[in-house]
C-alpha cells in the first residue's frame, strides 16, 4: 500500500480552524498543517488524542 494514499480523519480545536473536521494525508496528520498562518499539530500519544465527531473518531490537532 502506498503511504501517500493513507488518510486520517482530524478535527481542529482552537485557532481559525476550530471545529473543522477533514481527512488529511498521513504525512500531514502526523507532521502538522498550517491554516490561515497558524500551525496545527496532533499529540501522537500513545495513545493519540481523539474526539468523537459526526464523521467518526478523529485525531485532535491543536494550534502551536
């Protein structure tokens, strides 16, 4: 399986993306993503921080 084809459901808590839930490629979900100039990162754990969303369990990403 191509690692670039793996996606992770994430939800953003805080900052300009607060409340947004989306699928991100694995590399972004584990490394970080910048939205409107704010960098978000997840807590990889173990276990990673997750939150129940309407789309399912999602990894939480918070602004740095």
